[in-house]
């Protein structure tokens, strides 16, 4: 454990709450976007048609794929910035 930062419970709880909020926001946006794209505004039937279901499956898969790619890119950028900052001389 030597050298590893210790995260107190308050910070961990805040991180967990932010993660839940981000996932909830992503789910809501995905639901709205895929519904708008795949389902006609006037419902002809009470069940999804085959075309609608396939459209929603593809839309959700694409949305999650992009979400994952963006997350990886942001992590990469964050790590680069962190490494850059470690290489900078300390002021003072």
C-alpha cells in the first residue's frame, strides 16, 4: 500500500454519487435519442415492431460504444495532463 493515495470515505462517496449521476444522465440521453430516432411519434401498436426493436438495439449499441470511446479518450487526456504536470518544476 506504500505510495498509493488514501481516499477518505467522503471523497469516495462523492465519486460514487458523481458516477451514478453520470450513468443516469447517459441512460436518459440514450433513451431519448434512440426513442426519437427509432419509434414513430404516433404508435400504431402497443408492442415494438421488429424494425423498431432492431433500430433500438443498434442505437443503444452505438451510443454505448461512443460513450466508452469518449471515456477512454478523456482518461487518456487526463493521464497525459497528469504526466505533464509531474514533469513541471514546482513553483517557489
